[in-house]
C-alpha cells in the first residue's frame, strides 16, 4: 500500500532532458514509480529524442543548454549520437553532433565521475580501498575538431589568423591517402578546468592527480601542464597544504600504472578524451558496470548538469521492443535524478527535497546490498550470489518498497 503523504514541494524547476532507447524507457519508469508519487516535480521538459532533434534541426539541444544556464540545474537522459547507421535507422536529415558535446561546450564545465560503491561489489583491482573520482574537462579537443580525409598524396599545414597576422605549422609530407584532424583548446577553458579540479579535490579532501603526454605533445599538452602548475602555485598551494592533501603531476602512462597500484582516494583530472575513456575503465574496474557511476558537471558560473554515464543501451532496447524481459540497470538514471534534485535542494535551501533524494539513494543501496535484489550486470560482479536477479521493473518496485519504508520511518 502506498504511503499517504503530502508531496514534497519544489520552489524552482529543473531542466529535464529526455533521451533515447532503453534509457528513455527507464526514464519514464523511474519518474512514474520513484519520483512523481512523492515529489511535486517541477521540470522544464526538453525532448532530446533523436527524431525530435532531427525535426528541430537540433535547436532543442541548444534550447536545453540555455535553459540550464537560466535554471542552473539540468538532468539528462542518455541520447543517441547519430552515425551513418542511425541516420538510416531513424531516417534523419544528417549525422547531428553529440548532444552531450553541444551542451558541455555551452556550459564549459568539468565533469566529475565517481563510482557508486557497494559493500557487496569488491573492485577488480584488489588494492583499491577508496573511490577514484575522474574529473573530465568537457571542452574542446577531438570533440570539437576539424577533420578531413584525403585521397592522394599531398601536403597540409595548420594556419592561425588574427587580423593581419598569421602563424602556421607544417605537417610532414603526406605520402598517400589518409586522414587529418585538428583539435584546439582555449586557455580560459583550461584555467576553468584546473580551478574546478583543485576546488573539487579540496572540497573532498582528496589528492589531485593530473597527467598528460607533454614529453611528446610539447605545445598542446605542455600548455595544460603549465596552467595546472600555475593555478596550483598561485591559488591552491597553501590551501592544499592546510588540508593535508597533495597535487601530483604525472606522465599519462605513468599515471595509469600508478592508479592500478594505488589504494584509490584521489581526484584524477583528465583531458576530455582521456576522461571519456578512463572514466569507463575506472568505473568498470571499480564496480563492474557503467550503471553504477554518477556523472555531474559543474561550471564556475554555477551551472550544473547530472546524467547517467552510460549510453542508451541499444542492445537491451531491441530485445525489449521484441517483448523480451530485460534486466537493464536503472541505478545511474535514478542517481542522475537524485543528484540533480540534491543540487536543486541546495540552491533553494529545500531540506525536504534533499532528504528525499538521499533516502532514494539509500533505498537503491539497500535493495542491492541488503536484499540482494539485483539486475544482471550487478549480479555478474557481486561478491555473494544475488538473492534474486530481476528485470528492470521488478528492481524499481523493490527500490520503491525500500523507499516507502525509509520515508515511513521518518514520518511524524
Ligand atoms: P551503452 O549504451 O553504454 O551500452 C553498452 C553495453 O554496456 C550494453 O550493451 C550493456 O552490456 C552495458 N550497459 C550499459 N548500460 C547498462 C545498464 N544501465 N544496465 C545494464 N547494462 C548496461 O553503449 P553503446 O551500446 O555503445 O551505445 C548506444 C548508444 O548510446 C549510441 O547510439 C551512443 O551514441 C549512445 N551513447 C550516449 C551516451 C550519453 O548520452 N551519455 C554515452 C555513450 C553512448 P550488455 O549488452 O553486455 O548487457
Ligand atoms: Mg565514455
């Protein structure tokens, strides 16, 4: 029986960005079972379904990003980044860019990805005792690059122009068909990335690591290294020393090796591409599944976005559409909502909303840790055999039952 209670009030809306495939299906289940019965949910809704992006010539993505600037908090479902197959599958006008890349470019923030640690999932790396949080720069690099394919031999150079002046750099002679890519970043964005990373490490009282390949990338990566060092010396050296934490710079290959030998417990600032890849590796090694990871973007202006770090789980979706039972894990989607609502609660000083979001996170943990009720991905990596391996909707119902218990315990 559902608990009878007043719904929790929200003073300001959050930006809700709906998505594609299995995550879209889970999005509505999570809202219906775990949010709407308890919270008087206020959202400004943007439908980022790939077909709707196509119909609006991707304008809806830009509108959603602008809405986050206005309302400060966005919560995003996973979305398809169309490639040629998807253009055919959905009959799209073109290969629209990644909505994540568009939104991140507009917000120019840093993404922090942390494992959702559970007491019955031991990290694959047996030395890891504490979480490793990946701070991913969300601007530039290959996500906003110019590239081309060439069909013959030829030559190429990079040219930068400003007013009457120009600078150029030549590539070696190109001896045949091949590909070129030119990426960039901006000092201002790198400073913001450094600041966000140092601040977050300070907030968490964890060491900060930063790593690049500056021995090879003597201009590009070296500039990142310089800016981090300068930011540390000028703004954070004393604060870090007072907090008893360290800043460590490594070469990226050294950092990878060290991370595996470490006991964890640090924030690892990564350039955009490294962050994309290393966060998947660390979360899978840490908790065995991408669905047990939070992903939150912070910008210096106070813009915030939370999301599930995994994709739209296409393979499960096709099975679901055929009427098969699927055991897709909704945890990262639930945490996208709880983190976004916690942020809203913080900004609006809404203690009730904050409490609700925290209890919902507890309910998920109780379901997996105490009840042993798990989706297949977690059952595959759990230390003890699951009490039951369930489909997505059964998992959500089990979380709801725990949520009701936790809320009832607090009822006046
Ligand atoms: P994916 O959706 O992350 O799924 C890859 C595999 O990981 C799944 O087949 C599944 O493995 C497992 N998995 C991921 N999430 C899971 C969950 N919640 N519960 C259980 N298992 C889960 O990546 P993809 O299939 O490569 O990409 C599909 C689409 O997502 C693409 O169109 C891509 O553009 C998009 N994408 C979006 C985002 C985003 O919006 N944040 C990020 C990445 C990719 P098994 O099949 O072995 O069970
Ligand atoms: Mg990735």
